C-alpha cells in the first residue's frame, strides 16, 4: 500500500515557487476554486467557519470564488445560512451572491419572524343546547282529524 502525500505541503510548495510549475497554473486556480466551493457546500459548515474562510482568503478572492458559483449553489448556501430572510424566495440570482458575501463578512442572518396571532373576539358563553323533541315539529298532537285526506264532496239531497 502506497503512502499518501500531504496535500497541504504540496500545494504550499507550489505556492512558494509557482515559476517552477508554469504549466499547471490554470489547473491550480481551478482546483483551488473547486476545493473552496466544496468546503462551502459542506453540510456541517457553520456561519463562523464561513467567516473564517473569507478572512483566510481575503475579500477579493472570496468574492471571485462566490461569483464563480452557479445560481443554485449560491441560493442553496444563502438558504442554509439565512433561511428566514424575507427575500430568499423572490430574489434575483445576483442578490444571493451579495447576501452570501455579506453574511461571510459581518451581516447577521434574519431572525425567524414571530408568529402573528389573529385577535380572536372574546368567546361568548355557548347557549345551552336545546333538545329537538321540544321543537314545534315534534310537539304536534293528534286532534282526531285527518288533514291530509282528500276532501269529500257533499251530495245534494233531492226532495
């Protein structure tokens, strides 16, 4: 089994004497962007570490890396760090990059909006339930006449 190299040491050596590695200059920039973007997208990255990354890279380099992110990546990061911001769902793509830069600098995430409870009118005491048997249709009594029977015509008597 081969021993693994210390990536930090190799990248540090390349950074110290870049003229020795002129043919990989473009690859170094691409790799650096990829590595930082991967670190920013890590689920376990807290806001404090985002700020440390910006401080370590410098504002300009951090802005260039954020500018190179896709719209979906920038939106996802802002959504994770500032999920309660009112403009989160309606903002344009460039807003996400500016907001991510602001959060990485000194801006604080928006606070969760407090639930607004609608004022309910004072509850009036419920009236006592009435029984259906006490209502008029159920209180009918028999008067001895069939009111639904067809009317019988009276016969005239002759005589």
